[in-house]
C-alpha cells in the first residue's frame, strides 16, 4: 500500500510481496520495513552482495481506524518479564520449557526462570495455555505499563507541557503573522492531544514572546488580566515565574484568549528588527525543567538571530564554496552552541518544533539542528505572504499539535545472535552506541538502523529484531512500546535478491549519504552511490542471472526500480549543487529526509504524476515523471510530499478549465492562486478528492502551485520530472542506466 508507482513497463508487480511471519495479529511490518526480508547466512555473502542490511523503524506509525489499537499489558509492580542476559522483553520468540517453569530467550538463547506470577502450564505442543490471551506471546506489537524503575528519579512523570514562543519583531507584526498565529492558537488549543479515555487533555500550556528580549506571561486562571514579565539578560536566561506560567488550558481559557488578543496590539508599535534564538530554547527548556515535566516548544521565527546573545549568527551564505571540498561547511552548524543546547534539551525531555518564515538567509543548518536532534519538526515558508501561504502554515500547525506523540523517549534495538545494529539515522541523539534518545517521537518520524554480521546466521533459527521504545504518554504514563519481527535467512544469493525491498534501500542510502555530506565532498558521495549500485547489480548478474549477452542489462525483479530511484537521489539538490537552490533550502531538505519513513522518502525522490482526465471517483494510475508523458491537451497533478503542482497544457479542454477554475478559458486562469475555488461540479469535486487523498497521512501540508505550459514558472515544475535530464546537471534515467551498465561490465571483466 505504500507503493504508488504502478507503471507497467518499469515498476514490476514483483516489487510487492507477501512476507511470511512467525507472528499472528498485529504483525509489525507496519512499524519495521527492512531493506531485505531475507538475511544472508554468512557475512561473506553479505559483503559479496553489498546490499545493506537495514531496517526503517517507525515506532509510532498511525494505526488505521479499522485495526485494533495496540494492547496494553500491565504486570503491576512486577513490571515486564525480560531475559536476564540480553534484557529482551517477553515476546512470541521465547520458547517455554520444563513444563512452563523456564523459557529460552530467542535472542541470546539464555535459559531463564519464569517468575512465579507469570507461570502457566504448557499444552501438548509445548505452548502455554494462555498463549492467545497474552498480547506479548501472540502479537508482533504491544505495549507494557512501565514500573517506577523506568522513570526519572524513580517517580511517576508529570504530564507534558506545550510552550508557544512567538517572534514579535517588526516584520512579523507588520505582515500580520503574529496576529494570525494568535488567532489560530485559540482554535488549536481546543484540540490538544489527550488519552483516549479522557475528556480533556492533561497537557499544560505556556506562552513566551521575544525579539531582543524575552517576555513571559502569567495566565493563571484567577487573574483578571494576563501579566507580563520581561527578561532582558539573554546571556543568562532564567524563568521569572513558576506558578501561573504553565497552566491547564480549560481552567485558564479566558485569560489565555485575553492574552492572545492583546499580543498583536502590545507590540504593534515595535520597531525592533534584531532577534535572539538560542536563549528562547534555553528559556523553554528551563521552564519545563522547573516544572519537572517533559514537553514541546513551538517556536515561530523569521530571521537570522543577530542580536548579541549566545547562538548569535552571521550571514555565511558563500556561493564560492559550492562544488569545492569546503562545501560541507554549509551543512554544518555555525557554532557548537546549538549542538550542546540540543543535548541539554534531550536530557530534559524538551522537544523543539520550529516554524520558519524567512525572507532571506537564516542559516537553517544551525537553527534546524535542535529540532532535528530533539525529535521535533522543521517547517519552512519562504517569503511568507498572508493571502497565499497562511492556509499551508495553519494546516501544518494543526496537524503538528494534534498528532500522536510520545515524550522523553529512549529506543533500544535488540537482535538475535549473528548480527547487530551498528548505525542509526534520524531525529535522534546518541550518548553511547546502543541507546537512541529522543526528547519526543511522533507518528511521522522514522529511525533507520543499519545492521552488520557478527557471525553466521542460521537458516533454521532466522533473524530476530526487537525494537523497544520507553516513553511518556500525553497523559503522563510511562510505557514501553515493543515491536518484534522475524526474518528468514538463506544461504542462496538468489533468495536475498528476491526478497529485497527497494523503497527501504533508497531510504537507507539517502540517509547515509545525507549524513555523509557533513564530512565528505559531494563528488565522492555520488561516486560511492553509483559504485554501490553497480556492485549490487553486478553481483546479481554474476551469481544469480541466466547467461546472456554482455550488452544486456540484467536487473533482479525486486530491484527493477533501483536505478531510477538512485538517479533521483543523485539529482537531489543536497547532493548536486544547483545555482538557483539556496543554501537554506538544501540544508532544509537534508534535515527533512533524515527523519522520513519509507513511504515519504519514496514519494519525495520520485514524485507522483497523475493525469486529470475524468470525473472518476478512483485515483487515476500514475504515469512516469517525464516530459514525454505530458500532453498539450492534458492537465496533470504532481506531488512529492512538500510541493503540489497542477500543470495545464496550452490546449487543455475548455470544459475541464471551466469545471475546475470557473473561468471560460486557459488564458483566464490565474497562476497566483494556492487554493482551488469550490465549484460544484464533478470535475472540481474529483480533482479536490484526488488532492485530498494524496495529502492524507503526509507530514507536511503541500502548497499548490498552478503552472501553465510555456510560461516561466514551468521551469520550477520541470525539476520534478525526475526521469529527464536535470536543468542544472544530473543524468536522465536512460543515461544513468547506461552509466550503471558500463560500471557493471567493468566489474564483471
């Protein structure tokens, strides 16, 4: 279901496989997508194939409405049952022996005593009598209620808090952004996330505004008016009030609404253009620390922080560094202030989500580091204009506040004997080699894990993966979310290639390449990616394919789309410098991809291109992203998860133009609109339905751009026709195939 590219000649149905699992019920491939569902038995074979062994883990993936929510297991004060040696949690891979008094761990083979409270007799096939009554014995995914020894300071956590921090500098007041934010907060605060069985949210809220100084607000419920306290010492930020800063929204609703009405007027005459940034995060983190709770900062910011304070930045947008060995500097933070700040935030369970509204260079590589390392999200709206961009921003804000989320999280990935997790990519922080720390993790974030062989794997025992995430719920309960996966092993290279999953492979290659740009020249990274592609395909040709002419390019069925995706990755602006793409945009796209799941990275690198031809209520079949597939008589919709384009051919049918735009002809269509008019006819309704389906479940609200054939804005649209030659470099798909084929031939010779 995650694969939307159904082109007959290129995208083979062999890409879609049913994977046999050792688990019934909530099987965890929803949460764990592997680059291969068949791990090779020997490390030598893995090295020979050069197919990375990796998994893309999405611990909080949204559960469809027609499926049962994860079962919650509560063993009271006893806590979860775990292996004494490797600490793996009780799961379907544990084998009970000696009449049920002991069990053998499927991960390390250690034999453990069954705790008295957990004892149960076995049936005639050695299975516990309560096997199907216990989620942890019969399901792939489930949750445990954590005991006090899993909590900070051995005491139950407090419910989390949300702090809203608004940049009230001159430009934000002038363009109406501050007023827009304040008005919207009145609505979205009604929809704070809550536990399913609760009527109201336990999340407390607080408010800070800032420019060169910080303004804290007391919104205690018994006040007639909100009170403002100003902190001018941004070098040593402190929280001037505790009581009345973080409050229950329902109790303080009238005071909060009063404050949100007053903020735009309060700063209406301000001429302050300079802002701080690092002290804003510091203040929010210390407020959460003082309240002894985890939480999330929502920061609305628009300019380079040039005011005298920690984290002050200068403009270093130097185009001369492009295509040199020093280009990597542009992706690195300008100062180590933000790295150490992110580390402190993770330690205190403080997640940072940043809404950026830049009109010029703001150094995304520096400002975006804290959101990335704390499990937050970065949203960017270039040259924000109220009438064109407000809807996109408001949609993002609403979705971010309402999404499923866990706080103060630690993730550990355990494996059975023979292989182990060695590298991790995502919105994470790591103090050691095993604990993946996240101030928060939400339903859109994925962590990609690379595995390496330690030893031989066994075809009989298979390969086991257990992902355990310890986190705090929005209601303040400490829980463990467990996902288990059993994979086949094979001593045959052909089996390995048959079970390969290209979508997960590209996610892994993208993240490892985007991580490498901080340290290696881009040219070297591109060469490594091409070389690895050729090695994987040459190994298949040499060891698995039937003999054929050297001039023929042989691709395994499961990897038919690998070259097209790899070419898309190589042409992305992060790896290929383009003069018209800003440094900030490149840093932004790099950070987005680092937290993407498989479905999102797939759409991002190969956009969905749909012909809009009828009033059918079903989604039209996607066509290949090439100019050759467009026609002057057609209308086409293209989406990549961040952008959405509606391309109009010069000879588009007048009835379609009339039906969608409510204007008589192609010439009358305005390209300034970012929302389609609501026209009550089948053409309009069908297109709006298609756009809605594509937008569903995507982390970012896609801004619509209307593009007319043969007009200047079409140049931007053409960059997304990824099978064609890039406008500013980058091979066409056909040229890349030739390049890879040449490399394969050299390797085979």
